């Protein structure tokens, strides 16, 4: 099962240097926010609109070493059960890294086509 996570280029470079990825939310909230294919466009356009220098991590959920849990998030117009990773992300679970750039109006059109 594929999961998706949006990060910045500097955070991704830091993860590569450290050998693991830790989103800021892991320390702040105790987990890292991820999305399913059905949720990722809504997440990108709701929380990252207009931002540049982003990377979309494609994560193979079956390769995660940290616990994965689907938690209900109220008040969202998409599937309310979001995947959350409760620990650091082992880099071998990341199967693709895709630059994520907004269009001229700041929105994202994310094509999730395999390479």
C-alpha cells in the first residue's frame, strides 16, 4: 500500500544525511502525517498551497519499521482516516521522491503515475 508525505527539500536532504526521516510533527505531535492517494491532492492544496521547494515522498507502507495507524480526522471533505507514522521513517520505505511544484495560481495538480 502506497502512502504519501510532503516535505521540503532541506528536510529531505537532512534525512538522507542522517539515514532516517523525522518530520517536525513527530516531535510536536508524536507522529508524522501521511496521506493516501485519494487524500494527497486535498492535503497539498489545503496545507501547502503556493509553497515551492517541496518533495512528495512515495512510501511503501509494508516496508515501514515504525508503527502505522489510521486515525480519524474530523471535518475534512475526503476520507477522514489518515495514515500516521508513529516513529521515524526508514529511508528504504521511500520508493520514489517527486518534486512538487505549484501551478501559477499556487495550486497543485498531483499525478500519481508509476515511473
